[in-house]
């Protein structure tokens, strides 16, 4: 059977569209907002929302009336992310990196045009960076997103800009295609990215890619901290520690250039 000729199920497509709309909202969406953004009849949306809510995939706030993701959906996401081989392979290296730097460590993979966090390690006494497994990170303003985005094709990068632009989070955010291309060239040259308060004021982040045996970026590791934790005087040292970690993980995946970081595995 030719799968391309098999028709999709309209109700499922509509439900998935609703879930994607909710994923892009920080505080959830009301029924009227979902109707306005989806062009789906109100009665149909109400039935879909009710079905998803009864199944535990959505939760409706009794105070605001807004729909948000339910615990069951988070549980499925965590189960799926926990099964990723790269997550299991990187775990001991990430824990060691956290201990060496005293910073929050993330692991992310590219999903279409965004990075998705699949693991996070917080140091003791952390002041609570608002990230979590499953969070989507933009490629133009986050350390882990830029570390992956820098290796995308020029065509894909232009497609993202045409379809979504690069939203400005603050005055530090890179929001033009030309400037992002220049920044990506620097990332490829030094092998790590810098988010210098580009996503959130008061926070800095460094990211570096993990390569497979063919030399393709398959994931990225980032270290994040406040502007007092990541400073001009210690940034080069932190970057080298981060790159040693990602080189060691790459080596464990068969990438030959990771051999120079064998000392990191013994540290």
C-alpha cells in the first residue's frame, strides 16, 4: 500500500493543530482564542478539547478557562525522551560537566527548526533556570539552538527566516538573517556558541555540538548560568571545558576527532 495515497484523518489533524497552538503559548489558550487561530468551527474544537481533556492530555484552568497541556502528555514526553540513546550515552559526561563548572547543563536535539531539550542537570543550590525536558529552544538566540542551527544548510536557514522570522526577545537578540549567518560562521570556526543575554536578560549560555561517526551534528550540550557566573574572564576556560565534554561524547559515538579529549574521560 502506498502510504502517500492513504488519506489522513481530519479529526486527528485538527487535534494535532490544536496541540501545536497550545505548545506555542506560555499561559495556555481559551476556547475563543483557539477558534480564532485555527479557523475550525467552535463546536468541533469544543469536542476535540473535551476529548483530550478527558483523556488527560489537556487541562482546563478553572480560574482562567484556558487550556494547557496535562500531566499525561508530559509523562509520555518524558518516557519518549528517556529512551533516546544519546541521552543515556551523554548522562555521565553531563554530570561531570555540571560538577566541573557549577552550571546548569542541557542536552538538546534538533527537531525541524527548533532545538528540543532532552536532558537537564542542575547543580546543587541552583537558582532555578526556567528550562525543562521537552522545552523547545529557538535557533537564533539560545546557546543550544545556535550550536545546532549553525550547521543547518543555508536553504533551511532562509526557509525559517521566511516563514517565522527571528523574534526579538530583547535588545541583544539577533533578528536579521545576515547577522545570524555571520554569527553562525563564527560558531563553526570556534566550535561553540554564545548566548550573551540574547534569550533572557541576566543569563548567558555556551553550546557545542556532538558529532556522530560520519561527522554530522546529532545533538548539542550547553552550560547556562547568570552573567555573574559566566563572565569575560572565565568564558574561554568554560568553553574549553564544554568542548572537551562534547568531544568525549562524540568519540563515544565513533567520531574520530574526539580522541584528543580522552583526558576528559579520565578527569
